[in-house]
C-alpha cells in the first residue's frame, strides 16, 4: 500500500454510515493474491475490518454480510459499492476472481460509475431485469 494511503483508506471507510456508527476502524489486512483476499474475507472479521489487494479493498459493514468495495485513486480511496463479497467468494470462486480482477483493471471513475463488472455479470443482471418485466438495458460502452 502506498505511504499515506493507509490514512485515506481509514477515512474512506469511516465515511460509510454502516461502518462509522459501529466500528473503530483499526485493522487493515493486505492480501497476497486473490486466494489471500478470499481467505481474509472468510476469517473472523469485525465491522470496519478491511482486506486490501493492490488498489482494491473490501471493508466489513455492519449490515449482515455486506462488504464495502473501495478503489484507490492515487493516495485517496473511494467506496463505490456494497456487496456480499465473502458469500460470492465462497459460492462461486471463479465469479469472485473475475469481479476482483475487473475492479483492479477498471479506472477509479469506472468503479464509481459501477462500470467495472465483467460482461458475464452484466448479462446476468440484464437477464434478471428482463425476467422481472424490466427493460434489459446495456451499460455505456457495452454492446447489446
């Protein structure tokens, strides 16, 4: 992790209301590769605990199984989505690996706009919307 970015990561985590109310953010665990990240997500984690892999981090939220996904932009970190990261990693490790890799290769702006998801996930969400009677819309830059 870059010098100084540890404090900005703490600040970004504390900005999330599901974490700020319940936690004294104090533990950041750096993962070595995707397997290390999955292990950290399954370890006994408390609200505010954070697992970092390069420029992507997941902070445990107090709302059940949700984790806040964060992306580093220089020395600054930004939260961009809440997701059941540990459950996805356990139930579908290949999907989790693709999700994390897409976050790592996406720009911070793409993450903030939620345009980082692998095409297989995008298609899944579009199918679910269509099944509910909604319109299956493409994300910007994605072919229908």
